[in-house]
């Protein structure tokens, strides 16, 4: 990850979006419901993806939940 382009590509593969977009989207929601409840809602999304055998999206949601826990 030597360039911004490589970092952004990695983020899109890991999260389905970029870290900046996640921060912007999640800030207001976390303020409303709290971090734990927000992560719990992401875990519910993961369960739904698994039920529909959408494992790639489930993996990205898991990475988003970890991002919220460790970076926000």
C-alpha cells in the first residue's frame, strides 16, 4: 500500500467502501444508538447475508464491525 490509490482499492475490497465514507456514514448513527448497538446491527446484517449465502458481503460487514470497534 504505497499509494492512496492502493489503499482505497484495499479498503473497497475489505469493506465494500472506503474508511472515509464509513466514518462519515457511521458517525451520526453511532451517536444516536451507541457503538455497541451499532455493531450489533452490523452483526445482524452478517447473519442475513449468511442466510442468503452472500459470503463476500458478510465478510465485508464483519470487517466493518471490526473497524467500528477498533477505529471509531
